[in-house]
């Protein structure tokens, strides 16, 4: 779906822990500041992504889409 719209998907691999999710979210947002959606591997990683967005002063609802697979 991304490529159909001319958007190159990006990802960062980590494990399934809260700590890894926080680190990977920070790295992803730093490397790709125009990111507007993140797909997390599980609930714990999704929670850590929301925490990182909040820490950076970014709003999840309305500004970012965070989903888990």
C-alpha cells in the first residue's frame, strides 16, 4: 500500500520488550521525522511507542497512527 502511493516503508528491528520498543521508536522518529504511522509487533511495544511519542511531546491520537500486528 505504501509503495502504491510513492512512500518507501521503513522499519527498525528489535525484540518484543517495552525497553526495545522505546529505543526503536526513538530511533525511528529520529531517522524518519516525517513518520505518521508505526506498526508495533505486540501490545507492549505499542505502549512503549505511545510513551516515546508522549515523551517527545507528540500526540498519538490525530497525529500518529500506532497499530499492532
